[in-house]
C-alpha cells in the first residue's frame, strides 16, 4: 500500500527534523515547509493526505493559514493537525474555529501524535474537483452546482442535533431533492447523509478535546439519540471509544464515574 503523504509546516528546523525522523520511521512520506507561504504552495501543488501545522509561524499566523486551506476547495478536505506550545482552551478553540481537525500541544508524546494522525487518515478521501472548462455555460453551471452544494453543507451542519431534511433544503434552494442529492454526490463523492455523519464525528472530536462536556452531552449535541449509539458509531469510524480518545489527549478532565 502506498504510504500516506504528510506535509509538516514548522519554522523550528530542529523540531521539524525530529518530527520528520519519527514519522518516517512510522512509514509515512514527509514533505516539509518552514513558512506559511511555502506551506500553502506545497499544499496546493502536492495535495498531501494530512497537514501538520505549527500554530505560530514567522510570516503568518498558523490559524490564518488553516482558514485559507479550509476556504480553498482543493485543500478543504485535507485534515489539519495544529501543533502548538499553547495549552489554553481559548487557543485551542481558535484553532478549531479556523478549521483545524485536531490540536496537539508541544512537547507532544510521539505515540499519541502518530495515533491521532492515523485516526484522521481513516476519513474517506474526497475526489478531486472537476477540471475547469473553457466553455462559459459549463463554467457557470459548475459554479451554480458548487454554490448549491456549499449551501447544502452549511444548512446540514447549522444544527447537528436537529438538521433540516434534504427535502426542506431543496425547497429553500429552489431545486428538488433528487437533483440536489445527485449534484452533492457528484461533487463530493458522498451522499448528504454520509457527509453529515462525518461532520458529526469531526465536531464530536473537537468537543471531546476542547470542552469538559460529558460524553452523553456531546452525543446529544452532535445528533445522536444516546451515548451508546454515539460510542458505537465513533468506534466504528476511528477504532477507539470517545472515552479512550479523550483520555489519549489529556487536555480535559475525564468524565466522572457514573
């Protein structure tokens, strides 16, 4: 199997060398950038499977680069793990708001970092965006499709606990449910339900790390009817329970015994 390609964006060269050696020994292929500009260029040209991003870069805040990567359709679905020396909850929350998939505080534990990388690499890969067409009507249709899909995504995740039905979204966007589902799958490689399920798990990971909410509360916030259903779905996706995922982070207190 082809090794996963990771892009490390880290301005501390000594730190970068340690991380590169550690991850290469674990079977990953590494690309390295030491500035935000170089990291952005490499992300666009190489399209790595995952990005490790230092939150504090000399030529631009890492969170700004993360947001820039999230706003670009070419890199929007690449998981980004923030690396930082800041352990405050506010700093972590800012990273997640910028679109980070995960947050690891320096100095980090090597097995934990590798485990987190493997968790995020298990997310299904997204197909490449359609190649641009020189035909103006075709470009306009692609633009309309992209706008419809983006609006659908935004409405689906606006309230993960009680998302609107696809039929309702289609009415609001002046189209029909079948056409919207077909366009969504053609552009993303997922059904709207599969996308919603993945977003629920992504948001659950963020809540497990950045808050001290109980696992039951997190389950309800992201749209599961029970803690047991949430735990089962989480383990099927990531290979470990929400409690084990939280324990491995060591960033918030574990849930008290029932």
